[in-house]
C-alpha cells in the first residue's frame, strides 16, 4: 500500500484506489474542517481518513508540479470496491467535482471585499454530498455544541449502535447507525452517548423517518425546496438552521444560507448587520450570494474560524465571542 495512513489497516473488504486528476479548488483541510462533516480525521501524512456509507476511506491530495492550481485526488476505500464505475461516480458526486468552483468564487467576490478575504483563506472548500440520514442526525447533535464535542458524541453513537467494520492501527471502526437501529431506541438507551436533550429528538426523529423506510428523506434532493423544508421542519429537533444544513450538505440545495447564533455574529462582525436581523441576513444572502448562498456561508464560517486561530488580534476586534445572545435565541434558531 503506497499510503502510510492506511498501510496498517485491517478492513472488512479490500481497499482499492480511485484517482481524479487535475482537480482545481480542492484543499483537504478546507473541506473536512469547515464544519460540514464530523467523521473525517487528519492523519500524520496530511491525508484524511473517515467512514463513508459504512466503509473506510482515506483521501489525499497531491498538488501538480506545474503550479497551475491543479492536483490529483487519491482515495483508498473499500466502498464499491468491485464496481469501478459506481465507485468513481460516487466519489465524484461526494466531492462535488463537477461543479466549477473557480467560477463561483469569481461571482461571489466581484463586488464583495469581505468575501474576497474569505475565499483567499478557504478557496479549497467543496460542499460534500453526504449521506442524508447521517447528516440529519449529525446536525441535530450539533445544536448548541462545538465541533470537537459533536465529533465525540457521534463517535460514541457509532460505537454503541453502529456496525464494526474493521480496524485502523489497532482501533475498531464503526459505521453510522441505521434508521432501523435508532428507531427502536429511546432516550435512555442513548444516555451513554452524552447527547443530553438531543437524545429525545434523535429517537423521535428516527421513528418518524423509519415509518416510510426513509423514502421521503432519501428523495429530498428531487423535491422542491419548500416541500423539503416543510418535511424537515416537521421532524423533532429540526429548526431552520438544521434543516438548511441538511439541505446544503446532503441534498444539493446550494442556495440555502444556514444561520445560527454564530453566523449571526459573523454577519454582524463582517458586514455590520444587527445580530437580531435574521430576515435581513437572509435577504442579503439571496441578493448577494444567490444560488451559491450555502457555499458563501462556508467560506465565511471557515474564514472566521481560521482568523481566530491565525490572527487572534483581528478576531478579538470583531467581538465574535461576546455572549450577546440569550441561550433561548440559539435554541429557537437551530
């Protein structure tokens, strides 16, 4: 095995390599650490490993030698290992490789100096097209939570109720628990996962989704946005922010602009808007970001997150950590 991150693996099924050449606008850290996914981990060699559709995967990006901004995406996985056409199609869709992000960045930055800074900081972001069920539950868990804790809760949930799929460096790996599995659990069964009040939402939402075998959720991509949003908002634990995240990260509704307390602070700090003017923020996103609202949101989220890490003085000047919103506002918005 040529990739050190997976050379000591003991997986269920043979790992095979998939390569996409001359890919532009692709950065592993930007993609996997911008808040859109929770089961990918950076490896010592700079690659990322994760569990996708119940299978292990390791992804690396090798920049080209011609300094033209392109590189090769290499994926080692046992997902669809015996069907190359299906495997290639799946990963191409998962990483949104058919979307022209160079064009999108040009559109978003033409008259927006804030967005130009954000794009320079995270220009390698691509919106992942993830499993709909996993995305739904993951973002219910995300309520009033930070990313490390979200990741921890999800891993415990998978360990307790998922399927063992093999070992990586001697550590067991688990699939995300199915709709059927979670639908028979109550909130007491989920106590060990440290989900708090979210446990009730998850068990209730699982029972509702299981009633139709998950068909409505799976068909969400082809549904009109209004009908899809109505369905998602009918599920326990799903408010506007969670619904928008599910639509953006698993159903190709790139126009949605998820807003929680954090994004309200970002819009206030970067664009000078009132934190309480939610409708104004949505109107601004529609007018200025249009069909790429969700992609713009990810550029902004990633920009401020990196600003906190790399330029704490500028970050502090924006006042984004000021606790100016009541907890009840956060719970109402998410």
